[in-house]
C-alpha cells in the first residue's frame, strides 16, 4: 500500500491511496477539494490518470473536501462514497453512482478495505477512515474538534497516521479572524489544535506506528515547525518518522 496527498489545508484536500496485488491495482481518492482541472493536474504530477481511480470517498460536505467530486464522478464514471447525512447536503447527485457509508460498517473497494468512523465536526454526518490492504493500516483523522474514546480505539495499531494539526492556540487567539470564527475553529466540533493532536497521538496504541503526517495546517494560525514539535514531544523516542503535509504539494508517495 502506498499513499500521497494532493494538497492539505483550508483551500483543498485530497489523499490518494493505492494497493497493488499481482497485476491488479486499486486506487481510492479520499476527498476531492479542488477544481476538476486541478485534481487532474495534481494526479498527473504523481503519474496517475484520473480515469484509473476506482472510488472517490468524501468525508463531509465542506467545500475544501468535496470540491469537484461530483463532477469528476460524472465525467469518469467513478463511484462516489459518502454518508447519507452528507448526501442530504450535496447537490447534483442525479445520475451519479452514489454508495452510502456508515460508521463502523466496512467498505471494500477492490483490494482496499475502508473502515469508516464517526468524528465530532460541524458537518451533517462526518466520517473519517482507516485504510487496510490486509497487512498494513493507514489511519486518517482530520476535521475533528475533539477526541473521543471511539476514535482512539479505531486508530490504535495503525502503521501510519495522517493527523490534523490545524492551529496553534496562541496564534489563533491573536489572529485577525472574527471571534465567531475563532470560536468555531477552536471548539469541540471545529479543528484540532497542535496540543490536542499530540494528546490523541499519546493516547493511541503506537506499537506498529512507523510514520505520522501532520495535516490540514492553517497557513495563518500554525507553522510546520510548531506542528512537528508537538508530535515529536510524543513520538520523539519511538523512532517514528514525522512529516508535514502542505497546501501546495501535499506530500510525496509514502509506502507501507
């Protein structure tokens, strides 16, 4: 299994997961928060034709995650996976191959197994996902305001983790954002601060963890240095690789 981010942040998110078994290859795109042309361009930079994507999976209806997913699904005939709550918000689903997901009900796409799980975020029915090829597990947790025992249990024992480190609390507090927006971002249904991400990481079973990637960083209220430092405080002695996803480039292919 290998995976790459096409971009991560408030201006757009997309994560590509690929599993090759023998002569078959399965590719799943988690979120599609860019224009159709931009998704196609970013995939080509990774030597991937959009027509080879087997499924687009949407975590929730916010624009930086759903983006051009419906248009891409229609253009290429790619099945679109989402929760029913998300589907109640998304427009234009006529003539789209929509397949419903719900928390803790495993979804199989080719050689990839997806475990959806619910998270606290200000969306209709948000889901995050763990990917598995039967040998390795990749956990994804972004767009979440606070921890829950359930997500701690689901993400335990992963080999790699893409973990939201959205903001530094002090930077957010003195930012030019209006008070209502600061309250939303920092609230229990908003986005993870660096220290909250570190607390989640500390609570997980990390016995198999090889790599953690800080994701969905705010360009105005965080820095790669601060996000990396928060995670290093937890795994610095565990020989765990720490990377940071960017809005422009995401991150390069990583392999498990």
